[in-house]
């Protein structure tokens, strides 16, 4: 709007009037990024070179709404950007270009999202130039390797302390900044923003130690060290700072 460019926000692209507006541009190509609406065939076929999607996964690994979070949650070693030629399926089109990045032990969904956003911007510029030059070769996806990255839900954020600490730690990173993992604590909801798996054992859900490094909670396998937490009505704080005014020693989470 600042640059005087027309902006359309249709509620649906199934409307023939909206399809005609798009077709009137006579576009060579249309680019889609994190767009929540299904593109009908008429829209997909409107641009001369079709529609390209900037997808935040190394297809066909993760198709669907939450590829960044599911890659972290599952423990993938790497992810990336795929520029794909869109078709009528859900992220099923031919792959045109890929860019890869490792998933580090400290990467949460927000950090990875921001990195992939920059990579996606660079990748689409490269892809458009090479598409115009006829240098891109479409590669069909192997459907047998595809997984569905389902949309996140708040219900998933509730921690089951019987799970292994490593799995819970991955979910904490995957669900930061939303919906944020949580557990009940003496009738309150404790939100867990940062955590890591460490060695140790105990009754699942029981706090076995606390100190400058954080709060150690036993799980089904190993300990989960809470490093950044949020009490009801408060802000996210380092666990070491929280225990200066409130001890968690001997408490039980999830009970």
C-alpha cells in the first residue's frame, strides 16, 4: 500500500470474479508463500508459467501446515526450502529447486522459521531467474517418502512426563513460540519455553533437583531440565531466577 501497489485479500479463490481479477493481470508466474487458501485449477493455470510455492521443508519429507515444527519435533537433522510447481494436491507438485539447512540443538520453531524465511526469499529470486532462462528441471516427488505435517493444536502442548526427556525437549523447541508446552503444577499451569534432556532418573513428573542450571524433572527416560519457564500471570523467566523466590524441590508436575 505504501508503494501504491494494489492489494487483494479474497476470502476465497473459488469465486469466479476473483479468478478474473487475477487472470486480468496476464501474469507470467504467481508466487505463493504460507498461503492458507486452496488454489483452484483455474487459478493454477492462469499464469503462463503456473504457480510456484515457497515451501518450508525438503519435500516430500513434510507436506502440510506445520513442516517447520514437525521437523524439529521428530528430530530431523536438517530441513530447508523447496520451490515447487503447484498442482491441485496438497504440496504434491514437482520440485524445482532446494536449499538445505541443519537443525541445530538450540533451534526452536521461531529461529528456524526466521532462517528459512531468508532462505526462501533468496531461493525464489534464484528460481524465477532460472525459470525464465529455462534452466530449471522439474523433479516429481516420491509419494512414498511423504509425511503429513498436521496443524498444531493446544492439546498437543500438554506434556506427558512418561515420555522420554529427549522427545519432550524436542517438542518444547517445536512449540516455541506457539502453542508452548505446559504442565499442571499444584493446580496452576506452568509453561515451559526452553528445556533440555539430561541424564538421570526418578519418578516421572517429580522435580529431583534445582539450581543455577535449571529445574530437573524426571521423565520416562532421563531428566528434563527446565531452563526458561512462565508462571500464571508472569513473564517467561530463566528457571534459575524463578527458584530464587520459589522452590520447586519435591514438587510433582502433571499430577
